[in-house]
C-alpha cells in the first residue's frame, strides 16, 4: 500500500494523489520531448522513442484526477523546467488560460461534431508561444459518433507539434479506432491515507474529519474535499445514506423518491439559471435583438437551438445528482454486506452509522443485500437510458424496501 510520503509530488504534479506510476510515465515523456527539442529530434530515436507520443488517453475511476493529470501534463510540456508549478506558464496552463492549451469540457450530454471540428482546426495551427499545441478533451467518452470520426482523422495525421490528451473513465468507453491510436495512462483510486494526507496538507482539515471524508468519498478526491470542508454536505450525505431506514410503507417510498428527484431538479435549476440568462443575453446581442424592433431572420432557430442545449445541460446535471444519490445508497448496502460476512467497523464506509448498519444487517441476508446492489445498478442504467427519473427512483425504492413493506 502506498503511503503519504510515497504519494507526495512536486510542481504541477502535487495534487495527483496516489498516482506515482502515472506521474513517472508522464514525467519521462516530458523529459524525452524536451530532449528531442534540444537535439532537434535526435532524442526521439532509440530506446526513448515510445516515451512521448502525439495522442494520449487518460483513464481512471471518477475522482482519480484524470482532468488534473491532463492539465498537469499540458503544463509540464509547455514549462521550460518540465512542470515546476511556480512559473507563469504553469499557472496559465493549470488555470486554462494558456494560448497553446485548449481545454474542452462539456455541460451537455455529449460533445458534438461542431465542437470537435473547432478543436481539429485549433490542432492544425502552430503553437503561438510554447513548444506544443495541446488539446485536452475531458469526458472524451461523450464524443458523438460523428465527432469521433472527425477526431480520428486529426489523430491519424497530427501536425508535428500537436498533442491530444483524451480523458475517459475506461478505455472501452472510446471508439476502438481512436483507442488504438493513443497511449493509455491509467489512474488508480488513491488510498484513504493518501487522501487524508492531501486534505490535511492542502486544506488544513483535521485528521479525523479528513479520514471520515476520505472513507465516505471512496477515493474521489473532489468529493472528499467537499465533505471535509462543508458540514451541510456531510449532513446531506447522511440523510441519503440512511434513507433505507425510513422506508416503512409504500407511501414512504414514493414520497422519498419524489423528494430526491425534486431536489436534483432544484439543484440543476440553481446551477444553470445564471448561465442560461447570460447565454440568452449574449445570443440576443449577437442577433441584434431589441434594436429597431426588428427580429432578425433565423433568430427563432438560433433561440430554439440554445434552449435545447440548455435543457440538455440541466438534464445532465440532474442525472449527475441522482447518480450521486445512487452511489451513496450503494455504500449503505455495501456496508450491510460487509457486516453480514463478519467485517469489523474499521472496514465500513459509513463508520458513523455503524450501529444502524449492524441492526439492518442482522434483519436481512447477504443474498438480499446483493440483490439490492444489483437493483441500484439497474436503476442507474435505466436513468442513463432515458427512463423518467421519478419512475426509476420509485421502482428502485420500492424494490429496496420490498421485504419490509406491509402487505397491501
């Protein structure tokens, strides 16, 4: 098992927790690239030829730091010192402000061909100030089929100083033709101790709070940080985790499902309201709306397209909120299963609910707990498959509570 000391990194790699192997690979690639530049390509020959390539695929579970690694790699490629973390170049790359580093991330359900074409156009340009033109595509698994076709052409015939960095949860999420033309760097789920070390060092969180957050987040660094720093986030999570203890009747299940979906919808509306208003003002200004009382030709089409994109963004945020609920519920049943097979409290995720977990575990059987975990997985697939969220959550909660519901 890795230790905090082992995981400690410097420069742009400092926040990549538990990723020593991945960082070693990326540092070697950066060193090879810099040597090749210094010797006008001579270093790219021989044993080091495989260390640097023009297309990369960063994979890893949610929260492992794929996007962080991609930005760090981009900064290290542009930095004269290989990613010192202190120079203006590093700071600009990490913040997304460097002119030769393009970050593509979407708030929509997918990344379409128009977005990819813009990236391909940028990829064809020579870098303005740095040695490389770096294009980072976060959530590359969301690229549409048409977009993947356009991306493939650019990856197959890249300009000499262009580097593509694609991020996805799994290599299998990418088109085979694209995957075969990239070098994969896999990030792993960091250990609890590594996350605790980061939270105490970077965020000045007490070790006890950091440990509780790390256990609850299961290696998701962003989630761990939110839980460690926000008491309301911890309280909200506790309410979700202990929902199964409230399902004493069919009506309780239905009310609980309605509340969860309504909260997800409200959160999506809160996050998108200001963005939607700003985008509409910008579109109106671009179309010349409001001047001389004339409605420009094509305005209705442009407005309809914007509204469609905004609805897709809100839908994605709602899905993400519900997915978080399902993830937290799964930890309850995971702990039930752990208790049922004899694990001690040190192996529980929800340590604070240990008494409730042991009581619920005694009232059920491992086979039933496993069926509940399967039901949660099926509900996630149903929501991703566009089943109405309320219907999916109602069906799930009733199934999870089924053995304990009174006969109707």
